[in-house]
C-alpha cells in the first residue's frame, strides 16, 4: 500500500515542474490524482499514467473553478501549485502585472479553497490542503521580486488563517516555501535574460548548498504534508531552499 492509497488528490499546474513531479509521485503512492493545468499540451504527457486523470483548468477563472469543483464528488488532498513569477522592482511592475500576479498566485488559491473547503467540511473526515508559497515572501527578500514576494507572503498569511479557522474540522493547511528549483519555468526566466547559463549559475550561487533543487525534492515534502504521516501538522510554512534563507 502506498502512503496515499485510495485518497483523491486534486492539484493545479500539473503540466510541468513541481506540479508534474507531485502528480506522478502521488499516483505512485496510490492516490487517485486529478491533475489540472491551463496548458492542455503539457498535460498530455500525463495522459495514460496509471492513477492520473487530467483536466484543463484555468484556476484564475472563478466560473471555471466552480464548474470543476462540482464535478469532484469527493476530495482528500488539495495542492494549489499554480503560480507566476514577475521579474522586476516596483518601478517595473505596472498595475496590469500587479493584478495578474495576484490573480494567479493568490486569487486562484482563494477560488479553489472557497470551492473545496465546504466539501471537506461536508465529508467530516477532514483533509489536507498544501499551498505553494516561496522563501521569497515574508521570509526573505530578493532583488527584483517585488510583486512575487508580496503574493507569496499573502499565501503564507492566508494559509495560516485558514488553518486556524478550520482546525476544528480536521482540515490541515500548510505552505511549501522553496528556493530556486530546476524547472522549465526557471529555465525560461533564465533564457529571457539573454545569457541563460550565466543566469543559472547566479541562481545556484544563492543556494548555500551550491545547486538548484530538483522538482522531486519539493514533491517529497508535498507528499509528506498530503499524507497521514503529517496528521499533527497544520498552519506551518516549510522552507526548502538549500539554506539560502540562513
């Protein structure tokens, strides 16, 4: 038996990176995984994987999230992984970018939790909600991450608030706060700077362990928080950053 045997595991941003790693790992641990992403093309790589059902979903679209939630009769685990990283200071961040960042990183989480927390309550059996935050948030500042840090600080605060509000229903809420992770998203940002190899080396140099994290390393933590092994853990932010916040 796997660590998530028989549990229904819903997650966003499953098409690549950390989300994809978590979807595959959760399926191997016996969960029935409902993997969503706004990009149907990247999701196709998960089609046919035993234990995984894929759905195209824009988690920043309220109506789409409502319709999606109606189609899920039972849920045990919710992992809100969707996110957007803007590269720039306050002076580089116009209102449109500010709103887009908060819609993807925070409002989508609000939409998903608003729809699925009532299901957890009705089921009586409790459950686990894991939210993707970042070490770049209320934990640590980083240059040119103005709006991104603001959104991830909001995720940490919202997670703690929900953990306290719904602890009586045995619903656990925790956030994961990674440092730099080797994902297609990070490599895309490196390429956008014109010298990807130099940028990747800069990213690595900020990690005290001298390397980027692998997506599976973050997934192991998410699976722990999703499983019954963490049944006494709620309202916490888990830093997994190679020591960069020390």
